[in-house]
C-alpha cells in the first residue's frame, strides 16, 4: 500500500444496501452515499421533483435574460475580422520575422 494513499471508510449504499469503501474526504463533502452511478440513477428516478427544482432546471436550459445593450455589445464584438483572417496575419508576420532573424549555418561565411 502506498504511503500517500488517502484514508478510506466503509459505507453502505442507500439504494442497494451493498457495503463499499470510499475516501473520507468524499464523506466530509456529503458524498459517498452510493456504490455506483447506476445506483444513483435508480435512487433519484423514484424521487419526486419539487416545483423549485423544476424552475431551476428550466432557467438553466433557457439561460439568463440579456438586456438590449448586452445584445448590442455581443453583436458588435462579432463584427470584427474572422479567426482565419487573424491567423493569416499572424502567420505572415511570423514568416517575415523568421526570414530576417534566421541564423547562418556554422562554418560558412557570409561574404563568399
């Protein structure tokens, strides 16, 4: 067993009742209640969802409403040069730098 391994604790799955081991840090954060993802899904499937939960889900799917000023700023930011144009300019600039900055091979003189 490695010396750096985190301490583990034995737990019982809330869905199937199976005993399993998990790290203690997961228990401190409120986790370590289920032995597998499958058990989490089965457990949550039968739980009724509250009205507040359904509202939060719909907010997440529709997104935060944006003001007209915010929408205008977004559209203005997209009017600039495309990524490919910017990339072409960068490549051209770097090629010029490479042409003027490249080193001469050793052993050869320039004035031959």
